[in-house]
C-alpha cells in the first residue's frame, strides 16, 4: 500500500518478508513493554541503556536508523497490527498475506496495557460527550471505546468494540458499533428509573424513622433532595453504572453498589436498540 516499510520487514516482489534481526528487536520491545508495564518506562529504560534502532539501508542506498527511539515511535510499533499479520488502511483493518512477527497472545496483552494507560491518563476528565466511556462492553467482554466520524461539518458519535478497532473482528461480540446517543439514552432512562425508585424508598424510610424517632430523623442528612428536584445528570448515570453489556438482544446494566439497597438485585435489563 506504499509508505515506509515497518521495522522488521523488507519489500520484495511487492510482498513483505521478515528481516530476522529487526524482527528480534521488535519482539524484544513487545516483551520489555510487558515487563516494565508502560511505554514511558520502556522509553526510560531504552535511553538508560543507550539502545538505538537498527540501522537500515533502503533500495536507493539511503541509511536510516541508529538513533534513539522516540516515545511516539515506540507507541506506533507496539500498536501496529502489521506485526500480527494485519494491515491498517484508511482507518480499517484488513487481513494481510505477510508472516506475523508477534504472537496474538503477546499482542493482546500489550494492547491491554496501552489501553489501560490511555484510560488512566483520561480518568480525571472523562469524555465530556461520551459519558459511558469505560463502562460499556460487548457481549464477548471487549470494551467499547468512544469514537466519532465527521462529515460536512457534522459529528456523529459511536461506541465501537475494541476487538474491531484492533483488527480482531472474529473476537467481537454480536454488536460491533452503536450510535452513542441511542445507547446513552436507553441506559440513562433505565438508571434514572431505578434512582427514582431509590429516592422513594429513602423518603419512605425517613418518614418511618420520623414517626418512630421523633425529631431525630429531621437532623439526618437527606441524600435524596437533589435527585428529587432534578432528573439524574450524566455524571449521576455514570456513577450509578458499574458496567453495561450490549448484545443484539438486550442491554444488561450492572449497578454500582452505592445505589442498590441491601438485598436488591444489582442487574437491570433493558431491551436492545
């Protein structure tokens, strides 16, 4: 498809062939990423060892490599599906005809590391628009990441299975991509209905305590005031939802323990889109 030939391969007769010494270097990067736990720590370790990229000679005689590897280049190598026999082209992942350099188990473990680090960096400020980011999964256990597409000045938001985003369509659940507004509205309505019931239960208990305990109940903080006056916000819905699983037939919502009374079922089930 043109462009620079990835480290670990050479082009011959319009096909990719493994360059074994470069492939060994790539495998070492994947292995060490798992050992140290992050791209940042991997970069620090490589710099401390003064480890440099392999020297390569192009068909035109141009020499490249032999320099420290930047953090961006490390991330590009570690997230490039070409190393598991797949090709990324115009935002889509396609099966390749070239040999893999990295085994799928190692690839998946590294992608999980990269994803967890991205989520950790974003955790203090969840996506202001896709408030279910980090909470939504397909029915095969793959996290559904917030995504969007733009056309003609308009922006459409989606949640997309990580299996599809990383080229593992065979591992994706029965729903690969969902319009964000639709799934958010369905989950928000289901959670809001549950919270409304909880408010009624809390108020009923307070009235009961008031009758039994005289003025003592009046001094107890009423946690339901805000939810009684206003409908739940996106933050309320996010905090009340521990996990939501989407399949072709239903949406299963696992509620946070904080919004479920003792003995109450934590699972809500809503019809699918």
